[in-house]
C-alpha cells in the first residue's frame, strides 16, 4: 500500500485538479458558443450589447427563449436596447441576421452547409487543443512546485515521484475528458 502524501503534495494535486476542472468548464462554455444548426441560448449569451454606455451580456438585459429548434427569440426588458442588441448580433461572428419587429428580435438559425460544418469542426479542434495545452501547463506548474519542495527537502524523492504519477493520471483524465467533449461536439456538428 503506498504511503500517504504530505499536506503540501495533497495541496499541489488538489490545486491542479481544481484548475483542470475550471479548464474543462471553460471549454464546455466555449463549445456552447459554436453554432450547430440548432437553436441554443449559449450561442448568444456571450455577445455584449452597449447598454447605457456599458458593454452588457445579452442575458443580463433581455430574456432569451428558444420556441422551436431553429429559432431564438430575444426580448429586451427595456425596448430602448433593441437597436443595440441588433447591432451587437450583427457585429458578432454568428453570421446570422437579426429580425427586429419593434418588440422582440428573432434569430432564424439556418441549416449549416457542409463547408461551414467542416470549418466549425476545425474550430472545435483548435479549442480542444488549447484546453489540452492548458492541462499540460497546469501539470508543468504543479511538477515545478513539487521539484522546488524536493530541493528544499520538504518532501522525499519517493513522495515527489508518487505525487508526479498521481498528477500525470489527473492530467490524463482531464485530457480524455477534453477528447470526449470534442468528439461529442464534432458529432453534434456533423449531424444533419
């Protein structure tokens, strides 16, 4: 049975696991912004509209509804924000023209072309690679902390090795989670 790790090593591993979890959450949020041909509030929540001179996320100045699979309806709580919301959507990289009827904005989500699907898959692959790099950087930082602690004779070589092995397993788990999320998003994008 392996010996217990010191509080310091446990803290390093715990911190790395927490940072990896945050990386996965960030990737999940990024994937939600990728258009799949199906209406999703995550597509527009990150868009910021000028509201009284302050860039404000749409979900803070309007209600966002998905009445059907290919339609997003944005109803601002203050009608004076309609123009700013419309402008923000046009400037975004969504590639969708908003339809403003004076009280709500409708976004019709057109079906994706094959070329656009491939382009979005490449974008998803880039996002996933950035998340994998972030996980490896977290591992590198934690290993550096362990090495410094070993040099300062705060932990033994055996403990440093055990902690490094556990850290590698955590990083592998995070990387596998990124790959799984990427495959799911890719499958969702290629679904016609």
